[in-house]
């Protein structure tokens, strides 16, 4: 007798699991494919994973098949039934059922495609899928190259060099610029986040020909309580060498 990979319903059982196959009288092994497919037609798409795993675990626990063989078996059953429906007369009274069943099986096949780690499906399907993936990856590479080209437009060959010991002086000037107001009373610059200022210094300035770590500049742009920084690095008074004064009577 042919061995079935699927978990059967126990005969005369009133407490069978919803995914078990068969009728009240049990499962005819020669019809196990029909019972397996009938369940697919009835369950929701979100149950496909649980339904498949329920029978896979049964096959593995009872040493009926290894995972790859079970996958191939299920794929073949589904594929054969899809072909069967496609060959039916489209003008028959059962056409609506054939069409709905085919759509459900195609949905289930998508789940099978997502778990095919052995490339066990027909070679032409695997090749077509990989070619589609290659095309998609090439498009992503082209998009990334374009983004890199855009970013490179903002790169500089040489950074602006700050005099030794005067990073804090530049920071003080930038902080003053942040507070400047137009004649209308509105701020000249607006930014709710302080990180652009620290990143700008690290990206476009250097000290002694050396890059300035973003951690260093970030410490200067922290929250304040009054005029005192609650954390980070404050600009000392002896490093505050300049004061930006707006021109009067400018409109």
C-alpha cells in the first residue's frame, strides 16, 4: 500500500485536528492528494504556513520523508492539479470551481516558492526566478550608483583647515550664527536638530590636517540649561574671540 506523507484523521474520532485529512471513516491513502488539496481550497491564505508545517512535522516525526522529499511531493501534487484544471473545458458547468481552485493553488504555490531552499522546483521556474532576481539586483545597483554620484557632488578635495587649538572658536561662531535674527524678527537659520552643525564641521573642516571625529563636535552641540551645558563640552570664554553684530537700520 502506498505510504502517505500527510497526517490522517483517526477513524470515528470526534476530536480531530482541523488540518488532519480524511472523513469520519478515516483517510483513503490512494486519495490523500485530493484530501490535501481540498483543505487548501477551504483555508485562508494566512494559514498556509501552519497547514504545510502540520503535515511536514508529521512526515519528519514518523520518518516518512526528509524535508526536501516532502516539499517535492507537495509541489508535484499542486502542480499536477493546476495542470488538470487548466485542461478542463472553460464552458463546462464546473468552470467557476476550476477557476477559483486554480487561483487558490497558485497562491499556495507562492508559499512553496518562498521556502524552496533546495531549488527543487522545475529548472525552468528556478532559472526564470533567478533571472528576475538578477534584473532586480542590477536595477538596485544602478540606483545605488546614482545615489553615490549624487553624494560625491558634495565631497571636497581639501577640507578647510582650522588653526590649532581653535575648534571651539569655530563652534562659538556657528552657535552665534544659529541665533541671528532677520529684521523681521525671524531666525536666519532654522533646524530642530543640532546634529547637522556638528556633522558639517566634521565633514568640511580639519585641524592640523587631521579629520575631526563627529563625537568631538557633537559634544559641543548639546542641550543647555540657561547658559550652561548640561553635558558635553562648553566653549570656554578665552576661546570666544569673535562676536557677530548685526548692522543697524538694515531692512
